[in-house]
C-alpha cells in the first residue's frame, strides 16, 4: 500500500507474455441490484450464456484482482472467461514479460476517465501517462494521500464489458430499464 495510490499488487516472480496472473472474484449481482448500490468502484459487467448481463462486484467479496491499479502502459489485460457452463468471470493475462517486483496494472479505459476524471487523477507514474494532460486545474485538492476525494452520488457507472477491457458508461436508469423483464 502506498500513501498516494492506496492498495496495489506487485509480483514476486517473473512472468512471460501471455501468462495468466489472476482472476477477478466478486459477488455476481443483477444489473438491477447494481443500479441500487451506492458504490460502483469494483464493478465489471459480464455476459451470461443466456445473453443477460450481470455485474461482478468485488467491493465486499473478492481476491487480489480487486486491488489492481490503472496504468497508461499496462502489463495486464482483462478478458472475460467462462467458469463451467454458465458462470462468467474476468481473468488477467500479461501483455508483455513482467519482472519480479513490478506493479501489476491494466488500463481502466477512456470511459472510466470520462466518468471519474472530475475527482480522480491518474497516478500510474508511467513515462507514457496519457491522463496527466487531462487533469483539470479546477479540481478540488484531495485530502492528504487520497487521490479520489469524497464525491456526490454518480449519475452513471463505470463498467467493464467482455468485448474490451475499457470501461463503458451506463446510466443507472438504463441499467434498471435493461434489467426489467419484457
């Protein structure tokens, strides 16, 4: 844990490109339930075999995968996988060779930053950071050591899709509307 970034994950061994590193675990909830929850920080949207979408919420139940930070030059990619016949999951694979001691990170995507940029700044520290120039000067100063100060309730969610790792924005009303039975 760092004072600037909070929790993060580092590897204790070398990994080759394409290696499986971990899976994202969380509570599998409906989009309706997701629309009613206050905190959306740990959501991944996953597609079920029957075509429905659900959310994996790692806020209360999860593993090391929920502590992976954003990086503008990621060494991981998040891919949807199927567990058994029906249960969806998210797996992280290395995009390049990773040396022991490196912090693991993946790109949260443009949609995440569209939703969160008003109160969060990129702290990846990579040489190719794409977000530093987008950090508006009008943002309030965060509390000491807190990159994301308290915020009012969001009008939308930052959610993962199976087709790509980047996040897409889904409003609460659309999420609730799409989860209603026909």
